[in-house]
């Protein structure tokens, strides 16, 4: 499954996903934010982009 597929499924479920990729970082990290307003759910995580 591709990331685009996961984003589409999240949208169908009512969730929003934001990737913050703002240029080269010394730590090679991206920020991912997942929100689901109906359940007042928020999840934020910095992930290592070398894993992708």
C-alpha cells in the first residue's frame, strides 16, 4: 500500500493527515500530524525520513 492510499483511506474515515517537510534538516526528520476532529483525536510525531 502506498502513502497516497493511506491518505485517501484516512480522508474517507474523516481524519486529516499533514506532513511537514520544510527542507533539509540535520536530523533527517519529518513531522507527521494526524487529527480526527469527531473524536477530538490528535497525534504528532517526528519520524526519520531515511526509513521511507
